[in-house]
C-alpha cells in the first residue's frame, strides 16, 4: 500500500496540546466578540458560534461549534442540532456569496482516531471546494496554499453574514 504523508498536520495537532492539559480552545473562544479584529470568530448564535479554521484546508474553511463542551454527538440537544444545521446553511450561503465555490465538504470528525484535532469538543466543518483545488504542494513542498489572509476572509464573511440576515 502506498502512503502519502502529511507532516504539516502535526503542527495543527500540536497546537492544541492545551486541550490535554485541561483547557479547551473552543471553550476559551466563547467570550470573544465577532467585532474584535484579533480573532477568527465570524458569528455567534444562542447555542453555537462560527469560527474560521486556523489551519484551513481551503479559503473560507469554517467550523460551527456548540458552546456546550461535549465530545458526544449523541448528547447534543435538539436546540443545538437545529442551530448547527441553521448555521451551516448560513455559512454555505455566505461562502457562496463571497467565494462562489463549486461544492462543499461538510461534516465532523468524531473522536481522535477519525482525524479530529480537537476531539474533546464537537465541531462541524464546512469547507468550500473548487475543481482542481487539490494538489501535491503539501506533500512535496510542505506548503499549503491559502490565497487569502484569514483576517481578510473574516471581514468578507462577516459582511456576507450581515447581508444574509
């Protein structure tokens, strides 16, 4: 069997060691304000918040995160489930407006063995996709090409979110 290694992924996973030391990066984000320029928060709801992924697979890679700290998908309440879906739909609409992707990857990595970098706090990804957006730069050059600064992406998406309401 051939294997393709992704050594840059370890940087992502190592960045969340704090979680294993008793803290949770998502719980720490809950008191942040969308208006603050220094964070990647896009939207806050009653039960969830939406944030740009610090290590995105593509421009506009967002995560919808319940405020309540749980890793168990089955423990999510009806209200949390409804808001997660509503916020993913809002994210899709905003990403379509700003970036016009040709598709999306949508889902959650449940548990560490599934690839979750932050496995103790459930979160849902929405990743915009374009034909031909995958390449071997990460494998061969140890470089992931993200063509826009995350804070520029944040400003564009916040504006799109405002227009969607």
